[in-house]
C-alpha cells in the first residue's frame, strides 16, 4: 500500500508538472511575440494559403477536364466529318 501511495504521489506531482508546462505552452501561443507563437501563426497562415491554392488548382483541374471532354467530342465529330468527306471525294473521283 505504501509503495502504491508513493507511486500515486509521484504520478500526481508529474501530472502537475505536465499541466504547468501545458499552461506555459498555451500562454506562449497567446502572446504573439514569442517564437513558438510566431512559428504557429506562420504555419497556420501557410496552411491556409496552401488550402486556397489547392482549391484553386482543383477548380482549374475541373475546368480543364470539361474543356478536354469538349475537345474529345469535337474530335469525334471532325473524324466522322472527315470520313464523310473522304468517301464523297472517292465517289467524285
């Protein structure tokens, strides 16, 4: 029982130390002048920029996909028209 109480006390003091460190980290994020906060906000800004760029690229990809489908339809139509004109040219010869 004594060993378990010692272990419990040790864990409780370790928990307090960890909570203090967590509060310090939270406080450092609240202060925009700390290095940690600057890195955090910089990373957050970079993430937002990358998300915006990703959205823009996804939209461009969708536009190109639609354009490609249109071009494929035109190609098929032109191939059919070419075949028709080729057969007409052969008939006229």
